[in-house]
C-alpha cells in the first residue's frame, strides 16, 4: 500500500518554511513531489497562491516563482502559501491536460485519494492546502490561441455576500479587465469547490500565445496590488500600463450567448482587438473557407453593443468553433 499524500513540513510554523506536497503513488505513476513555500507572519489573511494547474499556461508558475523571490522581504502579516506548479506532469509536457491519464486538473476537484494521478493531485490540494486558506489566487493564462487582455476573473456565486467580496478582491488586482463569466455547468472546478466552502477565489488570466516580458510585468503588478489590498504588503496600488493606458473595467459575460462561433471551416482573420467596443453589425472578423477555391469570405459581425474581451488569434477553425467572446459592463 502506498504512503498517503502528505506535506513534508508544518504550515503553521512561524517564519519561512520550504518543503513539498507529496502526492501519493498510484497504479499509473510514482509519487509526485510539488514544491511548496509557506511565509507565515502570524495573524492576518490566509492566502493560497497556485500556478501550473494547466501545463500550457506558463505565466502562472513564473509569476509564482517571482513572488517567492521578493515577498519574504516585504510581507508584513498573515500567511501566504505558494505552490508554483500544481500539475508537474502537465507543465513538463506543456499540455493542458495531464498526459498520464488525459484528465484536466481543473475538472476533477475535490479528487480521489485512490484515483488516477490527476485525481490524486486534486485530492491532496483539497485536503491538505485548501483548508489552510481563506483566499485563493489560482494563476492561469488564456492559452496560445486567443488574444485576451490581462484580467482577474470569477464566476457568478449564489451567495451575494461572497459574490461582492470576490468581485472587490478581483478588482483590487487593478488589471485592465475584471470579468465575471457565466461558465457552462462544469463539475470539478477548483474555484467552485473553494467558493462552496465560503472562500474568496480569484483567477487572474492573460493571453496572447507567448510568455512575454510586458505581460509578465502586468501580471506580477496585478498580484502585488491584490497583496496590498489584503494588507499583506504595504504600498500604493496602481493600474499597470496596458496598451499605453492605465485603467480597469468590470464586465460580465454569458458563454451561452456571448460566444461568437464560426459558421464554417476555414481560416479566421480577426478584425478587432480586445477591449474594443462594438455595436450591432460591426465587423468582428472574416472567415476564409479553404476547402474549395474560389470561395466567398464570410463576415462575422457583432450581434449587439458589447465589449470584445477575447478574440481568436488567427487560426484554422472548425464549424461551430469559437472565434470571439463578448461582454458588457457588470450590472451590480
């Protein structure tokens, strides 16, 4: 019988502690060892910061590692637990899903102690780390196929008080977008598990296909702003510069109605950018069918007044595949 998942050190110890979250061995893999750092100043907020849930979203692990470098010198109170990489097999393979069992870690929470490797990771995080925090920052990025402005995101929450607290926390990142998106009913998401326990969970995201210096600087600045808002570090929060502007806007979106999809197969050519305001009939992009020539291009237009919050970064798309995502100012 394999050893149960466990931490190699005491998270309650005051000061800086480093160790590992050991995810138990199973029939499909050996035990995994996830590096963990605990920065414990005693009384104050209890924060868990995670990255690398999806292996093809590499900004999160980089920003988390940067925090490990500078946060110990400036932290004033509370406890911060940082896990730069939640899913080492996926990150090592640059794969969204775990290559060993093909599962998406953000769809299997709370996991199973006797499950496959992805389920065992989720179980270890759910039982050993999540109870230690009141607030969670799960660092993601939107992936290589989309342009997506730096954003702090959350989903609608039934509890109005928790919803209000979560939006305030997301807005504290002072990123160009704060986004409340209605996600299709999807079991096993990390944020749903945390929110069902009354915890504040914010998921910063950005997109564009490359791990660039400017994007990482904005991402890191946003996390620092949030730490200032929590009182964990001192300083003055400020909007990072994005496209020569320093501002933030809060939007809401419904994926069921605000996702524009391709009517045919072909190459999508975007004709707009993120944060563009569009009115009914404005051109979003052009689809170029390639199965026969000559072929008439298909214009994809906005169905109404909205904001473009994500647009496909020019790609060959299939029928009914998403090419743009729209939003509108949040109705509070």
